[in-house]
C-alpha cells in the first residue's frame, strides 16, 4: 500500500484486486473518488482535500493492520515531499 500523489496503489495477490477495489468503492467515503483494478493492483483516486492520515485510517478499515503498519511510512508527511 503506497500513497503517491493523488493515488493510492495497493498490491494484492493475483486475482484479489477486484475485491479490494469493490470494498473501497463500497465504503462510500468522501476520501476515495474511484478505483481501477487489475489482476493484482488497485489504483484508487483520492480526494485532494484528504490528509494522508485520513487516507491511512480509512484504508485501515478494510486492509489488515499488519499490512498497513508495514507501509505507514508512505502516509507520513515527510514521505510526501
């Protein structure tokens, strides 16, 4: 899970990306504008007003804690510079 500009990139096991994208879209959150899923990657467009902390916390509702913790560095302010 990586935050890159206005996108969140989520790598999954092969065949799982569609399910993850569905879960993000199903949250009906103001943070995520939409998703595109391949076989093992999800690109999620993020609201430009959302903070990295908001994005991280929202994704933590559907992505396992261990995965989010391993990638927390991508959601810290210094990572965005």
